[in-house]
């Protein structure tokens, strides 16, 4: 409502606006995107500690700085992080891609067959998978 102007000078009138107040949000959540040893690909995963990262993504890996960055984040008091693992296999030719897929399926099948044996130890399963994979080496 305008005020009545009775004499010369500066008048200030406060008008209610539609601006809302800024809502507080946590600022200690950080996102990391990069290569990791294992884990879901191209999917954001929320972790609450470095142990979660190790379980989901394999921990430190010499070929990527992601694990080191996440470890340092939590060592410096970070509370929560969102991790996105990137993975894009590169093959020189379609033949190499097909060979890789055949080898991967053969290794999986060998490991499953060995694991189904009642008395198979983890070492025997690894040996069977490695033996099958060696058939595809060039």
C-alpha cells in the first residue's frame, strides 16, 4: 500500500516479493567420475565410507587415480560420495572383440562348471578359468 507523501524527501516502501529463501543443503557430498577396477558401469552409486568403495569398486588401482582421490576424500573428513565408474573397452578390430567375448564366456563357463563340483576349492575354480582363458591367448 503506498504511503502518503506529505513533504519532500526520500521514501522507502517495502514490497513483498515472490522470492523464496535459500534452503540449506549438505555441502560435504562429492561426486567422483572415473575408471575403477570393478563395479557397476555408468551408474551413480552412493557410498558413505572408503570401505564401501572397496567393496563396490575394488579399492586402489594403479591405472586410475579414482581410488586414491576417494580414499583421500574420506581421510580428510568427507561424509558421503557419489561414484560413477566409466568403462569403454577398446579393440583394434571386430575380430578382437569377438575373440574377447568368446574367451570371457568360456572362462565363465569353466568357472561355473568347476564351482558346481561339490569338492571344488576356490583355487581349483581359478585354475580352471585361467586354463580356459589361456586357450585364447595369441
